[in-house]
């Protein structure tokens, strides 16, 4: 099968909704996005296609990354001047079986509710920075940030604020706590539960972004943000929001699978950067009172006075 015809046929087999393609030339066809959205790639299928025969290659962008309209998503390149007919037929069948190898999920114009909790003496600039960073993330994904709610850093007021935002039509709920989340029973997660929700997962193997808490209230995603979300730089919350706005599920298994590639660039405003954290001596555990066992929940990171 001549190279252009082979590339053309394989491109047609890989096509799906919201995908566009170029004309075949020199054994190559490019696949493009018709709209902004989240690209999802079935790596196993693409790998099987590339392992089928050295005459056919398919190169794609990484999976689960946001793309712009007209951005190139993949390129099909036939290496020699022709492809054996049976090889091409098998490749076409593989591309059309099961889950599409390439799918584009457009971003939805969701309304986002943000609750900011405060502690005495907290700087106003920190609160304003958290709002602006969140607004930037939401609007970049075609969403709208509802007027933020500000409350005391206590479970009941945060829960009440979440319910007010639900009544205003929020489709995603975010809590930016005055202090980072310690565990599932901390103020932010407890507020989600008090508001009638459930905690799905705490923590993620993405840094910055480790201390994120994912839950839901009815069908509305409810998240407690990590401290790094106050910075506009890329961190774990971006990966979660991108999927939510694209209508792609974010399960605990999905979160736990984000570790490879999850070591992101350092954020300058972190209280204790990674390099310094490695050299910070661990303080001894507190002495137990007479007749009592040491506290099981003692954590060196907490004692060192820093959170990611």
C-alpha cells in the first residue's frame, strides 16, 4: 500500500469526535483538535500499533493534558514508501476496537464556588492572592468563579458557606483553608462531611500538591485545596480541575496513578523547599506524660512547622 494511502487509512481509523486531520503528504497525516479540551490517550493501544510493524508509527502528545483548538495531537508517519497490505488491515482493526485511542473532552463552562477560611492575623494579601490564583485557573478552563465566601477556620462556618454556594448553583466546590490539611478529620474535610458530603481520597503523589483532599456533596465535586494552590504555578490541583472541567472522572485510583511525572517544578513561596527539607534535622518526639504512651499521630513534618 503506497505511503500516502496507508497514512490516510490509518488516520481515518484513528479519527473521532472533535478531531480534525490534515491531508496525507510524504507518508504523514497530522491529527488536530477542533476545540479546547483535555486529550486522553489510550497508551496501550498506541503502543500496540507502534509494535505491529516498523513501517507504521503513531506519535501523540501525553495523555490528560489540556490542548487548544487547532493544536496538533498526533502524527501518523509511514516510514518506508509502502506498507504491507495485511499489516495495514490489522492496524485499522486495532485502532477501531474498544476505547478510542485518542479522545478529546471539551472543557465545560462550570460555576465554581470558593470558600476561604481565616485565622486571626492572616494577611489580606494572602486571601486576595488565593482568590486571584483560583480565578485564573477557573477561567482558563472556561469556567466562572462565583463570589467567594470568607469564614472563620472552623468546621461549621465552612459547611454553611459550602451549602450557600450550592444554592447559588456551584458545580464545583473548593475550600482554601487558612492552614493545610492534616488528615481526613481536619477542619476542611470535616466541613464537607458536615455539609452532607463524603471524602473520597486524601493526598496525591504530585508535588507541589500533596495535601489535597477530594470529596463530593451529592454529585458536586468538593475539594480542599493544598497550600500551593495559592500560587498560580502548576501544581496537583490543576491536574484534578482539568479532568473535572472536561467531564473526566477523578477516582482515588486515578489520583494514585499520577506519581510518574508528578514531581513538578519547585514553587518559590513554599515555606520549606524540597532541598532544604532534606537537610532539616528532625526534632525528637515529645516526651510522654507519666503513665501515657507517646501520641501515635505525631508527625515530624508537623513538628517542623511546615506543610506542602
